[in-house]
C-alpha cells in the first residue's frame, strides 16, 4: 500500500485534486513516491539517500487475500481509492461510495451508516478494517451505526467485494464485504516531518477539520492524525417541513434531532530495520457524542409516545500489530501475522411515554451500556510453486475471542404521570433478560483456510478455496456452537489485453451472533423488541456470478449478474413472540454495472482535457419463503432489499489543475415492499413518514455540481460544490430523515 505515484498521466493528476470532504493533500511533487522496491531497506545500518522516497513493500491486506489489481481478480471487485473518495459527493467516505455498484448506504440516523450490499445489511454484510474483522458478535441486526465510526482521515481506500466472502473471511458476508483499508504509515512522503491540514464547511450539515503529520526517518515511517466533525441540525429540501411534526411547520429552520459531534485520532508506525521483515502498528480511537436517532422523537415521527433516543457516547478503539516476513523458503515464501484488539462501547438512552390515554400512561426511560472487546490473531502464508502452471497457494488460520460487558437500567414514573422527575428504578419480580445480550457473554471463532490461484495459461486463471469454521458461544446458562465447510470455484479469462470475463460459484455461511441468540434488541422504527433465540440454525448461501470488464487507461466498463439462494435466513418476527427465527429460504438476484468513458471524439480546448461519462447502476430483486402454521409457505419481499439505483454524470478535466463535474444520483420507486406482518414495511416510520401507508417511497433524482483546483506543486487543494442544486426534498429508502437540501460548501487542504 503506497500513496499514488502521480506518474500515470496528467489526467490522473487532475483526478487527485478532487476534495469534497476535507481530503488529505497528497505528497508534493518533491515528495512523489518512486516505484516500490520488492526489498525493504537493509538492516545493516546503511544510510539512505535523504532525497529517495520511502514506501512499504506490497501487502496482501485485502478482503480476498490476493495482491492482484482488482481488475485481475475473478470477483466483482470495486476499489474506491483515496482519490475517488475525495471526488465523491457527501460529507463522509461512506456517503461518497453511495449509489456505487452493488452498494447503497442507509442512515437510520445522520451519525450512522449501514451499507446494503446486494440487498442485505447489518450483521449479514461483512465489514473489515484493514483486512481485520470489524463486524462483531453483538453487531445490531438490520441497519446499524458501526461503520460510521471509522474516521475519514485514516482511510486509504474502501474495497467493495461483491459475492460471498466466507471462504477466506469466515462468517457473514453472504452477499459481499467492505474492507476499510488504512493509509500506510508515512503515506509515502520523503520528509521526516510533513504536516497537513484540511477542512470542509457546508450550509446543510456543518464543518469538519482534519490534520496530522506524516514522515519517515532512519528505519521508521509514521503518521499521526486527528479528525473532528461538528454537525448542526441538517437543512432539508424546500418541502422538508411536511415531514416534521410538533407545531407550525414554518417555524422549523432545520430537521430536528440530526446534529452530532465526532472526534477521532490515529497513529500508525512501520519499522523496516530488520532484514526480511516489516513491522506495523496501527491504532486509533473514535468517539461520537450527543448523537440522537430521529426515529425516537415525536418531531420526526409524529408519534407522541416518542420522547428521546440517543447515543452518548459511542466509542471505537483499535490496535493492530502486524509482521510481514519475506521468508523465500521452498515451502513458504511469505508469512503475515496479525494480532489485534477492538473495543466497542455505546451508552444508549431511550425515553418514551408508555401506553396511551390516562391514567395508564407513564414516563419510561431505559439505559443500556454495552461494551465488547475482541481479541484476534490471523496467520496468512503464501507458497508459490510450478505444477502444470503457476500456483500461488494462500493458507492459514484465524482465531477470535469476544467478550461483552452489558448493563441495563429502567426507570418509570407512577401510572398516570409523565413527569421524568417522579421516575424511580423499575425492577419487576420476573425480570426477563433486558440487556442487549447477557452480561459477560463469550463468542469464539476458529477457522482454517486454503486458497489456490492457478494460472492455467497466460490468459486463464482458476481460483479455488476451502475453509472450515467453528463458532462457540456462551451466555447465561446457554452454551452453543456451529460449524461449516465453505468453498468456492472462480475463473477468469483475459481474452485480450484490456478485457476479461469472470465467473464463479461459492458457498457462504453465517453463524448466528449474540444478538440473534440472546437478549432484547429494540427495533427503533416500531418500538417492538426482538428477543434472542438460542435455537437458531446458521444461514447458508449459494451464489453464482458472471461478469465482464474492459479497461483502457482511465476508461473502464464493467457489468456483473448474480443469483444467490439463502437457506434458513434469519429474520425478526415482530408479529409473534418477537423472537428471531429462521425462515425457510430466500432468493436474491440482480446486476450491477459501472462506467467511466472518455469522449475522445470531441475536440477539447486543451491537449490534456478530458470529458467523460461516469456512473453506475444496480438492480436487486429479493424475496423470502415463510413457513405457515398450517403447512406450506408464503412468499414475501425482503424489507428494503428490492432496489434500482445509480449515478449518472459528466466529468470534465481541463489540465493538471482544473476540473468540474455534474451528476445525478437517482433511486427508483421503492414499491416492492415487505407485506408480511412479521416484518412489514408499513410499520416502519422511516418509510411511512415520507411515503405511503404500505411503506412504499417515491423515487427521486438529485443533481450535484462540483469544481476544483489544485496547485501544480501539490501543496494546496480547493473545491467548491452545490449538492442538490434544485433543493429537492427526498428520502433515501430506510433512512430516518430526509436528505440534505441545497447544500453549498467549500473544502480546502494544504500540506507543508
């Protein structure tokens, strides 16, 4: 992983200037990174040329465990690198990959971000942080907030790998995975000390500020950074007052309960003073404070029983230790050892008026404190050999131990009183476990895997993989386990220099996590609690894919079709006992496509000019079969899964410094709603407040304009933008509030 070398053409230089979200200024022209050497600097103390730039040797920190360029892998693989993240519209990295191929980002609250990957989200979609498992054992079912805690300033790229990923990554990832890849220590600069700063201010959201210092000296490379966000209540489109309650709509200047604050800091170190080794230390910490969920408030829902629902605070901390050892032995060429610790903490408070009508109504408050510590180790070895073609065998093992610390308190006022000051602790005689999961729960993961990348010829590659995974859990008096053998076969045919076809079949696996098995999880949109079910079976998926890609310079086209069957899909039964349950099966199918195509036929005013059509489109169709009490099954749509969305735009690059873009983000009508009472969209206020009583939502198209400039020495970057030019009022399906209205902003960055 290195910073962009900036040596692949003037147009590429221009793409890097785009700075929509306080992007990190790249190394200056005097700091540009030379091609990577396969060998790290000598450990014998020889002095390095101070003018020679430093970069780490190649690393296989990817969700596929392959080091090849995404174009050369037999996956629907899309890499949103730092440059692309800085060019997209939106205030956070996840906003900037939204509407991309196969991925749609849903925000129950503005401080949250839950990626839908081919129709599934939450615990059914795998999240990784720099190749390390970020998803955890009490990850909230359905849309959740966790990925929003990964700070922008620390990210080098986001890898989107569509299709089952269980063979190399274990449980979850039934339809795909997101890997948030950290920037390398030093970011490739040549100086011992290179500070930078960046900011973004806009009218609809608020402000962000980032800063830090990168450098390399002697045998060390380092990066230190901070990332702070201070967002006021969101300014919606011209008609957003129609979705706000509690008084004269004309008195509202912004969408209530959408402000929050976030602060993050990170430190990364790399030491290359030992022959054949590179040691890395990556650490960071994020805190969100005063972060409300709008679906817990009357002003956003029209439900007078909703008083408050907020997280204050939410924390995420991590420490990754990694050793990359270049053995070059007969039986093993490389060994990567990663040891990590992740800490998740959230303090959630919910206030409501219980029941309706006097004298039974009363004030009720629930406080939940949840913490989870995850300790893991991952061993990945690579062996290369020749046997009827070139083989690269990747094999290894993963172990994770997770333990929780959970607390719950409830307060109620006397019947007939809604005064919070009169509330007192409430402890019923028959206390059914009310914590998110039982306190001091354990969840253990063990897995061994092997993957063979076999070059049958110069143009044909066969990728096969096999993994055995075993999961143990304990909570209260319950002990359980699940295991599975997953595999995949994928092939890639590069039938000409810039085109290839790929196809694959794979088996995915997801063991039920602690929130599926135990405790009480509140469905915020309905207020109905879902109880854990310790008798759940694992989910099993089978996926077939077929894709085609073309790439020439900066031009590219790609399209993939897929079909996924899921057995024993885990869903929540809100119409019955409230338990999680296995439905009989589900089917998900569709396609995604992406393009960036230069209109070379046009005569442009500058020899380095380029005008390109850019965009993507995705279709997901999903339904489930539900067993009926009298026998047989009924078919229903999977909630929020059936979608047709995308992005279409024109991008003009004048020379190395100037660029402009016009684009339209769009989503078709959401009308294939879930009707089954157990999970009906008609009960979801996130859909019905802005849509129809059945939970359907109208489609929309939102137009954005952007433009920017970057100095030729790379020291200064400036961007101006207008998001939602026509001030359209719209709601992304599943989100708790409307999207931003006309949003005017500017961003700037400088490196010293």
